[in-house]
């Protein structure tokens, strides 16, 4: 074709952060591509924050988020919501990202519509269907229906080869999260840039104290896992009065409930609303240590040289674990507390883990994806 019709679909905060650089890159070549953006709005406020920062106005908005939504209704409303859009716009290529319900349901819808499916961040695997749940299933199903797999690393490519995906359908690009991180760091550095959220954070930081930044939301940690996480954070805060813990709490009610109940009263723990992307990146950069169960944060932190304790038993992102800057601590209270205390009190242990490295990308992943799709023009 002389012109390719693209439909980029996403629904949650991390998908938006990681797809924003691709939207921007495609839009540089409007003479070759008609690129439309569809959001399922599986997330609402947390997604809109990202769209505002990256200045992306979606062409279609399914506006699906419901309080405490369940996987059954979310999956079915994404599928049925996309039908008309796919049938009227008739995209040649549909782009989905990662491993959320939006990813899985949108790739299935695109398969029904007969579009070519491109999976961005393809091939991450723990090979354990229950961890993370339901993400391992989501990315595996999307892998099955995808025509082109944009893998962030050689390891993720290898996982797809093990699943018998044709080698020529797998393109190693790096992870677009590093494109987003670099864009954000550059935008914030600009002298004209003003951000009231960052100013507010600045005024609340005690520079005498070591900052621990915390995030968490994984479904398999809901319930008992979050209670142990909160107990661990409380113990770290009480044992180490010279630290300041800042925790932007995910809006999922299964997270908000235990976190606010168990941690509201501790002096050196600040529970705050989810931060916009630049403010969160700014805070990562100011932090001494990050404790999280997030996928994206595990990828960003090494680029900022920050040690990470990952509150999960498995990870599909082994590169930083192998490099020694990420440690898996699960939701075991004693392990979280012991590893945090070690990093707070043992300068050598801290230095060893604070290595700046970029195992997840060089900031050019979206350029590589767009050049690959360009090669399909006139083909
Ligand atoms: C989802 C993804 C997970 C991803 C995470 C990123 C699934 C099943 N889960 O988990 O893979 O890592 O997003 O954050 O796809 N809510 C709001 N406002 C928002 C966002 C969420 O109020 O902007 C609340 C709502 O009550 C919503 C609930 O959080 O029903 C859960 O949202 P959902 O997207 O289903 O699950 P997450 O835990 O966010
Ligand atoms: N993030 C953000 N504001 C916050 C917390 C996280 O912008 O208050 C960003 C973070 O930098 C990363 C992404 O959100 O890029 C991670 O999202 P999340 O942890 O919700 O999902 P996951 O990566 O685990 O799928």
C-alpha cells in the first residue's frame, strides 16, 4: 500500500506511557500513515494524566472504567466496544501493548476484524500462568494472535522462539518505556517547563532524610499480600526514623483499602494520590531506594541508577535482577524489611546495587518500530 491505516489501542496508565512515544513517532509521518488512537479507558484518571502530559487526544474513547470492575465485564465490554470502530475505520495494522485486559481483548477483537496485529513489548514471560495474574495469560494469548512481535530484548525474543513463533516475525527494538522516560526527563529540564505537582513535592521533601518511594497494585498481592506489605513498610518506617517513605497509592479499591487503613497514622509515611508521569519520574530520581511490584518501574529505575526491591515472587524482567540492581523480595514481611534495612545501613551493599544501566532500551524503540512498518509500504 501507499498509505497504511494504523489503530493504536490502549487502556491503562502504563500502556499509555509506553505507547505515547509510538503515537508521536507515527505522527511524524502523516504522509505515509493515517494513525488513530483508541482508548478503552480501562483506567480513567490515571490514563488521562498520561494523555495530558504527552498531549495526545484520542480519536475514540470507549470510556469503560467502572469502580472495582471485574475481569469478565471488562473483557466483554472491550470486545463489543471495539467492533464498530474496527468495522468502520478498517485499520490495516492494530497495535496493542503489554499484558493488560485491554491488550488481550483488543488483540482478539483485531483478530476477528482481520487486521494485522502488532504486539509491542512482546515475549515477556514468567512461564507461570498464576504470576502475574492475569497478565501472563494476557500476553500469551496476544502472542498467539499477533502477526508482528516487537520484543524489548533478546531474552524476550528467545521466549517467543521457544513458542515456535517464526523468527522473522520477531523484531528486537528495546522497550518504548525508555523513549518515554527520556522524553519526560528532557521536557522537565526545559527552563519553560512548570509543574505545580513537582513544586509541591519539593516543598514536602526533607533533604536530611533518605527517601523510599513505594508503589504496588498486583492482583495476586491483593488481600493477605498487601497486609504483609503494609506491615513491612510500617516496620521500616519505625526502625528508621531518618527515612521518609512516599507512597502514591494506586486507585484500585483493593489497594486503597488496606494501605490507608494500615499506614495513615505513621509519621514518616506519606500516602498521596497517583502522580502524573513527570512528577513520578522526578521523585524516582530523588529517591534513595524504590520498593514496588510494578513492571514499568522495574524498567525505569535502572536507567536512573536506583536500587529496587520487587515485591513479587517472579519477574518477566530478569535483566536487572541478573545485573544485581533489582532483588525479588515477594510479599514476605521479614525479607522486605531485612533487604531495606541492609540498603539503608550498609553503604557497600547500597553502592553495589545503585548501578546505572539500561538493559531495557536506548530510547529509540519507537523509531525502530516505525521504520519496520515503513518497510511494509509498497511491499
Ligand atoms: C490494571 C491491569 C494491570 C496493570 C495495571 C497498571 C488488568 C487486569 N490489570 O490493573 O495488568 O499492571 O492496570 O496500573 O488489566 N481505578 C480508578 N481510576 C483509575 C484506574 C483505576 O478508580 O484511573 C480503580 C477502579 O475502581 C477500577 C480499579 O481501580 O475498577 C481496577 O482497575 P483495573 O484496570 O481493572 O485493574 P488494575 O489493578 O488497575
Ligand atoms: N507511574 C506514574 N505515577 C505514579 C506511579 C507510577 O506515572 O504515581 C508510572 C511509572 O513511572 C511507570 C508506570 O506508571 O511508568 C507503571 O505503572 P503501574 O505500576 O501502574 O503498572 P505496571 O507497570 O505494573 O503494569
